[in-house]
C-alpha cells in the first residue's frame, strides 16, 4: 500500500529519512569534521554559534539528518546517576557545550572550547539560517501558548521564517501518536523540543525514527524567554557567566536544588575530571609511592640493623673479603646508578664470568646458573633467603630504586634489549616485582619483560602492597632463587 503525502515537502522529508543509518550518522562533512573537545567522556563540538546554526540549517535543506543535544553542568550531574540518559547522549549526533560551567571544566582540563553554544543564544541564529534557506521549524514544549508566542517573536524578527507548527509540552501517553503525527504533518524540517532535561532527550531518542524532520534538537526552557514569560539576564551578567544567578532569582523554588546544590557538585566533578585528564592522578600516585618507599626503607634499615651486622660478620669470617658489593645497574629512563648488595660471590667473580658464560641455564641475555662456582657458601644461603638484596634499601632511600618495580638490569643486558624490552626502563627498578614472586629465575626473560611492562602500566599502591605480601612466601619457598 502506497503512503500518501499531502505535500512535496513531506515527500522529500520521508525520502531523506528512508536511507539506512540516517539517524545516527552525521553526513554533513563540515560539521562532521568540526573539532571536538572530550569532557566527561563526551565529545563536545568546538565551534561558533553562527557556524553551527548555518550548518544545521544546511543539513535540513539537503535532507541530511541529525539529533542535537546541549550539555551543561546540570546535564553532567544527571548523566552521572542516570545511565539511560547518558546512553541517549552518546547516541546523539552532535553535543553542544552550554554554559559557563562547561567553559570552567574545559579550562581546568586544559581543553579549548569555542563559543558558548547554549540553546537560548543559538535559537535566533538557527531561525535566521532556517529562514534564509527556506526551512520550516516546529516548536514543541512549554506551557500552553508559550511555544506559539516564541514562534511569533521569531517571525517578527525574521519575517521569512516559516513556523510550521507549535504545541505545548503537556500530553498523555495515549496522545503521543497524535503529537508525532502533528509534527510530521506540518512538514517542518527542524523540530525544537523543550520538555526539560532529561525528559526531552529521552523522548527524542525514543521516537526519533518516527519523526520525519531532518534536524531535531532538545532546547530546554528557551521558549519561556522568547515568549516574554521570563526575562533573560542582562548582557553584563551573561558575559561574566552569572546568568544562572538571574535564573535562580526568577524561579527560586524550581531551580534551588539545581544551582545551589548542583553547581558545587558539578565543580567537584570537574576538578576530578581535570585531575584525570591532565594525568595528575598518576603523578600524585607516583609521588606518594616514592614517599612511602623512602619511609619504608628508613624504617626497615632501623629494624634490620642487627641482621645487617650478623650477615656482615658471616661474610667477613668466610673469606675476609668486603661485606658489600657495588655494581652499576640501569635505572629509570636508562639512568645508571650504583646498586648495593651483600657480597655473595668470591672477590674476583666478574673476572671468572667469561669462563662459565657458555654454561648459562637461561636462553636469553641474562646469565643464570643454579650451581655457579663463584658463589660462596655464605652467599648461597643469602641468595636462597634473598638476604643479599637487603642493602638495596639504601638505594631506595637514595631515590634510585623503589620497593616494587622491575629488577634493575645490567648495562650489558640493556645493550642487547629489543625495543619492547626497553619499556622495563620506564619506571624505577624495585627490590621485588611481579616475576620475583612468580618463580624468580624460573621465569623466562620474555615473561619477565611482559610482567614488568604490565606492572608499569597498571601500578598502584594497592597493587604494590599485594606484591609485597606475596614476596614473603616467595622468599620462604625460595622457588627460583639461585
């Protein structure tokens, strides 16, 4: 059965909406390529009011479809608790930053926004552009007579503007089909819906496939201002971003919670978002980690002082050689440092490495041998209990190492690193690490790299604490310790 159209305009509108994907695919290249600013996990347009108005009117004229929504501080507050509303916003074609709150959030996050694209200021620009291109508009919302008065005000301002229809925003569920039919019958190419947030956005999303209009936009309470029911704030207040104060004075009972309670909540959310957007959370987390490292190392050195004396005496008694062993290792970002250990090998151990290098039991650049002839009897015990590593608390106190992090590599090993392995050097080396508690020397070098890189990408204080707790049984079982 063929569908009947009462006008050529209606036929063109229906034809424009017949293409698959028209609803959620903004086809106009100039708007599609308009820069975006990512705020609160939403992509907001960065543009001027004139540009947006002209392009939306041009889309309507060319038969391209778009759903447009505004995002202000109140919207962000609602989106944090209303999952359905947030999903609707994510499905919209264009999101426009509205109000001084969004400008503040953008500055805090180090983002650039264009004009304040609030609906109240965009409305006359859109009407002007629609009039120039011969595109009819429909105004839906407000109390009886309000949308009609707003439409009349725009016709007086732009005599060539066609207001195809108006309707108040009060109807029952059983009347919804009639409302949609009325809008479609009007032949309007642009529909402005003023039902309030989030009602208008959810309603538009639900019935959008049934609307033949090309451009549909949720506009909140702007009809009240252009109808003359509520006066707008003086220009001076608007310029300094305090229009909300004027609106609160006009409707204190309705807007008290939204502004006096909502604004502080929004500013707190903006601060948290800026913290994350600028990467400050990671910087502060690292600063806290390094502070905790130093405090932990200082306390551990005090508590373990008797053990240090006992180990030092055992090493000296065995062969009379030095207690400590210092070796150049590679630290964060490839910076070399001198790492301290209790000596666990014979005095001339380095000179004897060449003779046994071929007997390494690791198929990688790291030399490991279970029964290394260079290890002393005391040294073997120290290695089994990981006591030889304790002097690295001095390195932690000096800031060269961390309690948790990739184990420090030798320069000769780093020279042979493949590009992927160099990611291990992006953080401070640690006294313990993921692979240390997962088998130590029994873990292949490739697995060590994978575990170290994964740790550096996801590190946190809780993760460090978990690794420290896992280190205790790893030391006791001595798995892979040689």
